[in-house]
């Protein structure tokens, strides 16, 4: 993988006019007009394994386990993504900690899948989060940011801990994009 892993991504959190937080990503590290190399994305997010972050809204602690990279880059939801939504998900790999920290609107769902009998023994949580991805003009300068809303899927495991599992339901917001 030839990504600039040594360079720390330039990220910051802003508030929209309604007071909702948005993580702003300034660099597009996963490019591709037709196809995202999800193997590269999976390799990139492996660096988060073993880390944990606090959701500011609820004070829940969310851990990153070894199953996260494969699910983030290889889930059915990921493979169904096309175009700007796929590019947005790939590039949110840079801001996983910030996406967790600004997450809100916690929703619970019981686990009914035998496959996740232990790793989601106490069910699933979904949190809303938002990310701004830059749109570059002909000169290479950022013209605006497209804002994407997504849900963080978090499993409540047999050990009582919360683990980030995937980012799903990625939708580009149709409201006015953030101007640079």
C-alpha cells in the first residue's frame, strides 16, 4: 500500500447552522473514478485495532476489535456502495475516532442473528454521524464539501464492551453542501 500513512490527516469538527457536528476531511486518500481498492482501505483501518474512543453525547466507550477492518471494507453494505458514497466511506477511514466522538442519536436493536450470538450477545446500537468530504475544482482547490450522513453499527458483546462493527446507510445529504 503506497498511501501517505506517515502524514497525519487534516481533520476538524464544525457545527452546521442547526448545531449538529460534522467531521471535515480535507484529503482524499482513496481515489478512483470507477472502483475503490477496498483491500487498501482495510489495511489502512487496521491501525485502529486495540484503540478505544468515547462518544461525547453518551459517554459510551467504543473499542475497535480485529473484526472491524474486514467488516468496514468487505461487508455487503460496502459492496453495494457506488460512486460518491463508496468514495465517502473509503475516505472516512481517516476519521474513525472523530466519527465516534461526534456520534449521536443512540438506537438499540436486539440481536436475532445466530452468527453474532456471542459477539453481539447484548444487541446492537446505531449512532448517527456526519462527515464532510471535499469536492475539488479544476484548479485542484477545494470548492465545497459534500456532507454524508451514516450510521455507526456497534455491537454489545458478551464481555459487556461496545465494539465498532461498521459504518452503514451512507447517504449524501441533499441540503446545501458546506462552502469552503
